[in-house]
């Protein structure tokens, strides 16, 4: 895994009130749009201030819609060209096409329990939700296919990353060695503490898990989800030189990003987004 160190400075994000940051590795590809939203530049209030992008929170629908409209204007991408996941901590990923455009924002979804979106369609913005969980951005330049995946600890434990690689192979004929994978901001090993039962579940699932866990004196465990997911993807054929980390911890930077653990569970939701330009 490489350290993706070209992220914009967080002090600049805060002073400018930027609505989103770009995922740097994809700036090398002129046909890819990839970013992650901040708390700034929206109209939501209280715990959801200001750019909450989740309709399933006690935040008026009109506010969330206005937040999406503002992101839409920034990106120059109509709401009707966006498609939003329906996340329930599964390992389910789904191919979406123009037939799904607008779903989750301008019209109802035709699917449920989908934590990752895959597409080869141009000008269709994939959108997934976060408040500490790990965003994974996949791009296959050989087949011109992208995937955007919500890998919380439950999804990680179910191997949603590996499932994405398998589905990219099955649906589009991708080779794992061609894939470029980037992490977005998430809760890092400085802050992601779990109890013994969760630590044990990771050890049971991944034979290499112990390398990415540390046991604290208070009995809790700290898990490095990024390291663990990265090693798992490498074992499934993704080239380590093509995996780009993200050193931004959402809980440490709770003033800039929504963080479930940094807000005692009362928080808005950020969006990761990704698109192939037409
Ligand atoms: Zn942290």
C-alpha cells in the first residue's frame, strides 16, 4: 500500500469551508471524478450541521435535498445523474446503470441492502454514506469500470472488498492486477477500538488479522482496518503498488468530518462519490 499523501491540507479545507475533498490518485485520470464530503457548506443544523447527506436521519428532508443540490452545483452533475446505495452493513455490491439514475435522491430505489455500487456507465455519479466507516474507491482503467464500497467493520468482516474484486471480474472481466484502489477518510487505528468479541471475530476470519491489531491495557483492542483491508485485497490479486491509503482519521478530525464515534452516535452523514466522465 502506498501513502496517498497528496490530500489537500485539512487546515485549508476548514478555512475555505470546502464541501468536499478530492481523492488524489484519481487526479491522474482525466475521466474520473472521486471525492469525499465534509461538514461544511450545507444548511442542516445541530448534530447534522451542516452538510448531512443522509435522508434517513432526523433532519428535515428539504435540508438534505438542498445539501445534495449544493454538491450537485459544485460538481456540475445533476441530481438525476446520481445513484445512492442502501447501506445496511452487508457485503452486497450491485451493478448499476442509467436505469438506476436518480435513485435514492429524486426517486425511490428499486433495491435494498446494497453497500457497494459498481458501474461501467459514464456520467452516473455513485454515492455511498459514511460517518467513520471505510470508503473504498475502485477503478479499472483497462475495462473503464468503477466501484464505490462502504466497508465498515461488519462489511470488512464479511469481506465486501474481496466480494467487489470478484464481482468486477465476473461482471466486467476485470483483472485484479489492473485495479487501482484508494481509501477515503475513515476512523483509523488511533481511534477504532473494539471489544474482545469483535477482535476475536477478525482473528477467526483473517489469518493475518493479528498483525493489524493491538491489545490495550484496558482490555480493548485497536484495529487498523486500512492495513487489514489492504492486505486482504493484495491476497486477492490487487497489486500493493496500486493501493493508496488515506491518513485522515474522521474521529480525530470530527470538526471537519462527520464521525459516529466522535459524536456519541448523533451525527450527520458524509458522502463518498465517484463517476466516469463521458
Ligand atoms: Zn483518530
